[in-house]
């Protein structure tokens, strides 16, 4: 079964905001860290943000720091990526993933979502 499902993407203009949602069906999600990646057309996959299982430790890529916020609601088995002040260069497919925090910070991921398209025009 699909274990992580992203939603909330869309087509917006520069400086607009979007919130991506990552709904998890695996109960271990509450014990695992969560990470968001993105991949722009013709580009390599890029790290966006990571959040510990408790939701109290977050690390952001420099390109999104101050604009994006990663959060989670473990009671709902759901993670979020709030994206503010969007820029055309934020255009990409965004993926959520989950696994033990030590693993995902080392490049290993247990569960992946299918991706959500975010397109920012200017």
C-alpha cells in the first residue's frame, strides 16, 4: 500500500504561499523523522527540510531558510511543509519521506511519497 501521500501542490504566482501535506498510513511515522525533498525539471534531487520525530528539531536548506517551515502533527500521522514567499526557482516536484532520523540524515529513507507538483510563475 501507499504509505505516504503528498497533497497541496498547485500553480501559484511568485510571493504566494502553499502548504504541502504528507499523510502517513504507517504507525511508525510518529516515531520517525520526516524529510522533504524536491526535484526541478532537469535537476538533481535537492534536500529541502528535515524534522525529528518529536517535531522539535528542524534543519532547512539555505535556499528555503526563512521562507519554508516543516511541521508535523503526530496525532494525525501527518507532516506539513509551509511554503511562503514562493519563487519561480521553487518550482519542482516535492516529495516527503520518513525513516529513523539518523537514517534519513545519512541519506537512507524507509518510506517515500509519490510527489506533489509545485509550479511558481512570475
